[in-house]
C-alpha cells in the first residue's frame, strides 16, 4: 500500500507547482508493489494497462482536479511496463504512455559543458528531439530557465494545460527536461514558464527546429533524420581551397520573399524558389548568394532581422528539409550560399527570448546595456556562458547542418560599442572605463576561431561601419578574425559622389579615390546592399542624376568601377535590372522593366561584368595585397576621370587597365600612360549598344605609342565614352605598375 500523500503535496501537484513532480507522479516502489500516480485534468478515469494485457488497474481519484493513484501488486518499478488508458467525460478513451516513468536524458557532462559555455551542439541537447530513450521512441524536451518556478511542455497532446506535464528541474544548472513518449514529428508545442512573479507565460522553444506559420507561434517537433546531400564534392573543395581570399567572389543578395512571387502574389516555396533563382544566379555569373535572414521571425516587416526561432528556417517557404534542398541545388550549380546572421539583438515579443524565465536571461537587466533604442530590441548578454553557447552553437548549426558556406554578421558595430547610438548617460562603461564591449569582442573572436576550426573554408563577414581596428585581422595579431569586412566607407563615398550632378563632381573627386588610402587595412567586401534602396534613399538607378539615359549610363559605370576596384563584390537584387522603385518586401521585383532594352542592357552589363571578373585573375587574385593595384591617374579631377591597373598575384594572368569617366562629356584622344608596347584589348565598354549605350569606343582595342605619359615610356590614346567605364587587357604579361 502506498503511504498517503500530504495535503500540501496533493495541492501542489493539482496546481502544477510541485518542486519535483517526478518524486510524486509516475511509478514508485512501495511495500507490496508499485504505486502509480497520474495527474490528468478533464478525464473521468485512468486505468493502468500492463504491457500485453487488455485490461488492468483502475486508479483512485484522490483530488477532484484529476490526481489519480493506485498500487499494482507484486511488481517492481524497473520491471513493470505499462500504459495509461484515459477515459474522458464523453465516454471516449485513448491510450498513452506515462512520461513520469522515464529518467533524465541530459548527462552531467552535458550540464558541465552547457554551464561553462563550451557545448557547441546546444541544438543536440536542448529543444525538442525525437529520440529513443531506453526502448521507447518519443520526444525529449529541454530548456534553460534557471529562475523559473515551473516549466511545462504544453500542446495539443495535453490540451495546452501546463499542469499536466511539468518538467524535471535540474538544479542548480537551471535546465528543465522531460521525455514524452508517443510524441513525434509534427506535434505542436510551447513551454509554459512560470517566473519568479508567479505569472505563467507561453514561450516558443529557443532551440525549436520548425515553427507554425506566423502569426501563430508554436514550435513543431521536427525529425533528426539525415538529409541525403549530394554536394560532397563542393564541401570537400570548399574545405581545401580556403575562404575565397584568392578566388573571385561576387555575391547576389536576396530576400527570398520578394525576389519573385507566384502569379497570385503568394510566396513561392523553397523548391519553387530553387527552380527559378538557382539558374538565374548561375546565368548571371554570380559566385554566391547571400540570403537575408531566413531564421523564423514573427514580423515580416523586419526582413528577418528580428529573430525568434534561431534554429528554424522560416516555415513561410516550407520545411527545414526543403531549405536544405535549396542549398543543395545552389551547390550543384557551383554557387555558394551565405546567410545573414543576427547575434546582436532580438525582439521583445512576449513569446520569444525576452525575459524568458521571468527575468532578464538572454539580455541585460539594465536597459542601458540590454536595450537597443534605435530598433526597439534587446541586446544579448555575452557575459553569460549559456548565452554564448546558444549563439555559437547556432552559428555552427547553420554551417554544419545546412551546409551554409558563410555568415554575414549583422550590425557588428552595435555589438562592439557600449555607447552605440546612445547619448551621454544612456550607457555603462566597461571595467576599464572605456566604450568597447569587451564581452562582445571576445564573443566574436571565439566565433571566428570556432568557425575556422569546425567548418574549414566557411567565411564570416562583418557588417561593421566604424573604424574599429583589425576587424579582419588574425586574432593572433590582435584582430577580430573575420574573413571580410563590408567596406561601408567606400559604399557611402561612392553613393554620395554619384548623386552629385556631374558638373559638380570635380569638387568631390577625393571621394572616388580615398578608398585606396585604406584599401589594405582590412580584407574588404564592396556592398551595394538592401539598406541602400529603402526608406526614401531611392533605388540604385534612381539615385543617379540626369535624364533616363544618363541614369542608366551612370549606374553602369558605377558598377564597372565596383568590379574593377579591389575587394569582393555584393549587389542586392533588383540593382542588376535597374528597378525604378525602392525595394518592397511585400511584393516582388519589377521584372517587367526588362521589356525596356535599356534595363535589359543593364542586366546584360552586370552578367558580363561577372563573366569577365571570374575570367581575369587580375580582378580578384590580389584583392588584399597592395601589389594588386596601381594608380595610373587619380588626379584628373577637372575632367572627373580616373584610371588604374589591376594585377594578378601570379604571372598566370595579364594585368588590366580600368578607366572611368564620371561626366556625360566624351573624352576623345584621352592619353594614358602604359608600361609596354603592344595592343591593349578592350574587354568591356559600358557604352556598348548591347548595354544600352551610344556605342562610342575604341573598335576593340588600341595600340601603344612611344609617347611618354604618366611616368611611363608608352601611352595609348583612347576615346572614353560619356559616363563610361572601359576595361583594357595589357599585352602578354605587361605589368602596368612599371
């Protein structure tokens, strides 16, 4: 017979507030057998069905809310296998297993690594995982909530009643877990968390692998079955060849929800996107795509930058396996995939990470540290071991499990500085009185070390807009260890310059040359990103001054300069077709503009820029070495013309000469110094008729003359078209550096 439970214990179970429900519920050895207790509100009766038997023991109700108890004679807990038969008020019945007869899953070693922040597969231990525990299949749920009074799993399987399945508290580590037999892929769930104030809040799983379609917020159990990848050759080559430092890298930045849509305006699926986007990117000649955040986010208008489900591809386009299929398709086409990743902040949505256990857990408690005022979001507390482990595991998760080739880390500047976008008195200095966020700095170093070690060949790019030193320098040299830094200075200077009327550009000439003063201080990527075509900034085409012809010509020359300038390239979707409108995340690109030959010509220009860029080592092999670039003439401010050379790191490729005319005035007989005799072949001319230009050029090339100019013995006489870009190939292995 089971000893009677104290009234306080019974009441605590009935309220779902017992400190250790596993000590009361489920099977327990007693004199003469096994005592079994079950708490099930809303059922009429509970029957214990021994394995292989049609009927069993009907339990006694000992509390009106639904606490049942009984003793199975002559059995021991470890040897007694049973199920629960629940009979409902309408007379129907169902059978289920008893979650409270299963022991812990998390090991002491797991808890040790999680606690010190060095468990880099958090997603393999926390969240909802379909596993076999003992001999039973089911789902293991685990979550970190150290200050919670109670955490329960709720879902359709228990009527969303948090009293039914309170989890096992693992003190003092602060984790909660429960193994739920009979559950599996497709089951919806949330965590009901009761914080220190006694208030119950429904929370989405921080490690959830799949979620309902917004605005619904439940997580969905997803399987861990291996995906049948076919990109083994791609992944092996990526590991061998490094981080594209000496390879061409031209990135097409894409928002999956607004690149193209179905005829009825509905979103495409991952599969449908792949059928259209993969061949398009391949035909355009880009080496990579960069996807705006595809992690699950409730607010579409955030473009994905306010993440709730850090471990889940958004369900807007399909399942996690569907997204893997998209990545696999890109790799099959020889295209790398980068993801925007947001480890700097998260939204305040009640169902998300904000005050997850009723306290500031993932964020800082003090709003001077924990809140980003510009975005109305919360800042991660990088000083917590568990928060670091969560974020580091998340980065590796996308690289490992989804074969992503690199991450673009969003808003790094906001991470690095405690006073970022804050007035005096709105921030707290570090321990040395400085403005640097020392914990964030150590976090990004750790991130970059881990990625380099665990995922060879993967790149990590920093969107960093300040002059913070050494962003892309090796950690051993005092740097942060990023592969590339976005060159926001070059981008802002170029857009500020090209918005000027051409007649005034001579007064701003330094803006197009200044970037070479610091070009080798970091490993740079040159971005024309989504941020530059929203919020009244105009589209790339509409930024250009002048009439329609001049706008097109100006944009072609700007793109030509970007591709010839040292640094990897990034262009946001729509820029390649000359969309007139700003980007709208609620629609698709204005593909109809391609019916206009001028827009089709711009698209052809970008395609040919990518082709020549990939074919010519001089344009990428020495991107990050001073030997890869030399000015021919950077001082012709009066005519707003610049000319420079690009050189390959090896002797395998000839050098190239780029000339850009930033005015609508043709420059005839424009003399330019060159180092050697011979014919200089015209590889690209942005004014060609095929691109929508006036077809002014040099008939495919020019020969050098024995006339000294620009400190060179030889020179060439060129026709430089209005608002035009020319790219010439030097004869043989002539080195224009002289």
